[in-house]
């Protein structure tokens, strides 16, 4: 993780990890290890599942 053990800094970068994955942005191998570690966290996986299961849609943001 960014500072050894998982910390608040990693929590703040979780949305960035999602963006790299969502937009298929290539990252260097060192960064890919971080992305993989974040995505392997059970809490990250739960957060992702919960987000994908969300049914609330705000139409004006869906068409941007």
C-alpha cells in the first residue's frame, strides 16, 4: 500500500483505482501491483459490488 499497511491514504485513492480500471488506463508494473492489491481487498470488492447494485439514477448525470 502507499505507506506500508493499508491507511486512509489508500482509502482516498480507491476511486482513482476504479477510474484506472473503468477507463482501461495502462499503468506501469509498480502501479499495477498497487491496483491489484487494492482490488483484492474484501472491502474494496464489497464497495464495488454495492456500487454496481445501486439502482438510484440521476438522469442528467447518466447522459453526460
